């Protein structure tokens, strides 16, 4: 009879210890859940600083002022992509009527001029084809802002970028 009392005492002690540990664990968790915003914000800030961008993207603008809204959307998207910090490189290739966004010849709207200058100032590489500029009767002196790179064939340059893992978005 004595052994049964001893086993019951040991069992009850284990149950009591489990309850105490459960209460301590629950209070610890609730302390984290109700943590002040400063603590949570510092965790988010640390995560943002640890961001390691590796993706690279090319925006190809082939639309001209026949669809002014589409040109504006493209330039806004390029600017937002660069500002996001999620991408290692953002490049804008202009082809065909897309070169309209870079010249003052055909009455470029002021909002487009400002956007394209903002894009260039943010560090986006702007590339155009020398052959296409010549076909349209344009010179590099007429480009505003100045191009980052002038290539013989923009399509071949885009293919080179794709072979290096860049993603392409076409407007």
C-alpha cells in the first residue's frame, strides 16, 4: 500500500510540474504577442536591411506617343522597380516609336520628359539602337537624357541580357 501512495505522489508532482511549465510558457508567448511596436518595427527594419537583391529586369519600350498612357505606365513601372530595392539591376531598352520618350522633336509632353529624367537619375540604364535611331532620323545629340549605352542592335542586346538571367517586360 505504501508503494501506491508513493507512485501517486510522483505522478501528481509530474502533473503539477507540467502545469507550471505550461503557465510559464504561455506567459512567455503572450509577452511576445503583446510586444511593443518598437520591438516589432526593429525586427522588420533588420529584415529590410538584410535584403539581398539578385533578380534583374529589362523593360522594353516600343510604344510611342500614339499611346501616351502606356508610355507613362512603363516609365512609372521602371522607376518603381528601381526604387523597390528588390532588383539588382533595372534596364530600359527603347526601340522603334519608344524613342519618342527620349527626344524633344515631336512635342514630348512635360510629364514624360520629367519621368524619363527621373528614371535616368535613379540609376536605370537606358539603351537604344544606333541603327534604329538613324532609321528614324535621330541622333544621339537629340536624346534627353543622355543614353547609358548605344548598341548596333537592341534586339541582340536584349537576347544577351536574357541569356544572363534577366526577365523582360515589354510595353
